[in-house]
C-alpha cells in the first residue's frame, strides 16, 4: 500500500463522494447534533418530565409495588426494600398528581407553557 498521492481518477471519485456527503442534510444534522451534546441537558430533562403523561394502570401498578415494598421493608427491615421504596415512592406520588391533574381537566397553564 502506497502512502503517496492517489491516482487522478481515484482522487476524482473521492472528491465526488466528499461533495455528496457534504450536501447530505440528514447526515450534517446528525453529525452536528452529536457534536453539540456533550452531557446531560437539564432544560431538556425538565421539559421531558413536564410532558409526562402517565396512564392510570401504570400509576396503580407502581402504587401496588411501592406498598408491597413498604410492607416488606417494615416486616423484614431489609435495606434493599426500604431503599427501593424510598426511590420509588416520590415517583409514584409525582405520577399520581400528574394523573389526577389530567383527570380533573387542569393539565397546566393554557398554551402549553
């Protein structure tokens, strides 16, 4: 394999490929998006949490699981059950309030803000 310059026709083919890749908007957007994100974006995360739209069955299931974890933690004093309940319970309360808010018809300020 040679480290010198490419033959003229191969260089022409390579230049044409590079031009077509530069014109590809989807590829440019994809590469630009990957470069811009260097870590977690708190604003984006907050927007995703605010858009949360829980289902009734999901909230009911998580409530049953968290109550079972609470009872397990109280009866056995198992640290894994207590800590799992401690992590799960605020999520259940948040989703429950979101669900009740949606059911009451007050899903937030008008205009989606």
